[in-house]
C-alpha cells in the first residue's frame, strides 16, 4: 500500500481530535475540584488511577477483538460512551462517584484508543510509519492541548458543570462522524487479509515489545504526575487561576503535537531508538524542572520542554510499534499492549505521586517521576538493541 486512504484517516483524525478536546476540558479540572472537596492526595490518585485500572483490564480484550472482527464497531461505541459518561459527571459529584465514573470512562477508552491506533496502523504505507503516526498523534496532542485551556476558561466563566456538558457534546460529534464516515467493517484491511493471530505468550515475551512497553510506562508515569498534581502545585503554592493552569498544560501538549509531524519525518529517516533515547533524557530534565519551579514562568518553561521531548520520542515510538504490529499481523493486539503500558504508567504514577504528596509534599512528585523515566529509558535503550528496527525492516 503506497498511499493512505485520506477519507478514513481524516475521519479518524477529526473524530478523535474532537473527542479528546472534550476530555481535555474536564480532566485537568478534576484534581482541584476533588482537592477542594476534601480529597487527599491518595484519593486524587484513585480518581486518575481508576481510569487507568479499567483501561488496563479491558484493553487486551478489545484490541484482540478488533483483530478478529474489525475496528469500526468498537470505535463508534467508545466515542459515544464518552458522551454518556459526561452525563454521569453532571449527575454525580462526590469523590467516590468520580472514582467510579472514571473507572467506566477507562472501559470506554479501552474500546477506543488502541483500536483507532490499530486502524491508522492498518492504512499506513510502509516506510511512512513515522510521519503518518506523527500526523495522527497531532490530533491527540492538539485535543489535549486545547482542552485544558478551554476547560480553564469555561470553568472560570460558567463552572464545572458547563465543562462536563462541553465534553458530552464534543464526544457525541466524534461518535457520529465515525458512524457515518468510516467504511463498513467488511471493507477493513484487517477483515480482508485475515490470518491466524500470534499467541499472547509470544507477544508479551517479545524483547522489542517489552522495550516499547517499558518506555511507554515511564513516559506516562510522568504524564500521570503532571496531569494529576501540577494543577495542585499551581493552585496551592503558586495561587494560579484555572485559566493560567490550563495554559501551562496546553503549551506543553500543543508543542508535543506540533513536533509530531516533523519528528515523524525524521524518524522515517534516522535511528528511531536514538530519537526515543534523546526524548527520554529531555523528559527527565523537564520533570525535575517542574519540581524546582518557583514561578509561573518557570512552570511554563518546564512544560514547554516536556512537550517538545514528547514530540521527539513518541512519533518514533509509535512508528516502531506499527512496524512490529504489521510484521506480526497483530496490530490491534500490539497497540493494546502499549495502551496497557500507557494506562499502567498513568495509574501507578498517579497513585505513587499521591502517596508522595501525602507523606512529603507535592513538589517531591516530579523528581520522583524523573528517576522512573530515567530508569525506563535506560532499560529500553540497552535492552532493545538494534534488533527491533532490523526485524521490522525485514518484514
């Protein structure tokens, strides 16, 4: 396949952009909302961790299901489920309710994210994995970037309920786009070229997949720390408004999104492992800088560097994942494994960071993330060797 199907790619791009924007409106507001409601650091960690727990449990099933029966049904259901969950946020407001609702939101995400990434992988031309996945990642990062800024403004002007309503409307639009514009399941490449699937034992024991899993875990451990506790740091120690906090998160995420396409082009031409290692090192420095920050400007600078470093490494990371999924004929399963890494990193990062905040202070959260990211980067770089690209390129 030399050319990507622009209609399918455009539908996936815009539907996920709209939906993730809606999610981004709400998620950064939850830590401050829960904190003001009397939630401890550990309870805030549970709000984020419950989402990651359910996504970790259900992702392998949905990824494998999509490899056997197609991508579209799960994508549409996942997008529309986000709209229903927004209504639940409007109806229930206790800390316990937030934990439960986020658990169900994780199930919806498990049916959506690895499957939509696998669909993009299915239609990606060989040799253009970096730029194609970088372009798709742009939708994710732009949505997550604009969401916090919009959410902060909506919260300051109309309150949290309006933010939940905005999430529901945007998620509904995304689901309807996927339903009407994606081709029928019978037309999907995964159905037309069905082959026996590689066993789970082989997948989870593969050295290259393990390396990608560990790096993704470290990266999202840091994201869990930032999204869960940078708003608390900004509120309690810097006395920043919701709009100011949203702008910090937005800048980092937007820069990560903007750099996805050029770094994807670079990843298609250079050693992807080195790009991942470089991004991992800059992530470590950025996390440490958040903990050291003493002003709004310093928080902004640290967030900017974190965003750029994510752009450096994630386009290359996803390109390697697509190559691996393609050569093993299990695109959905490979994406599911990496989504489990993503969810586990977010969950463990949020919970451990919450305990660190309760036992010490909120500032200790970010140097701790630096240590975890550094260890994961070293394990990936030393353990994967050159075998991953050699194996993927041979297929």
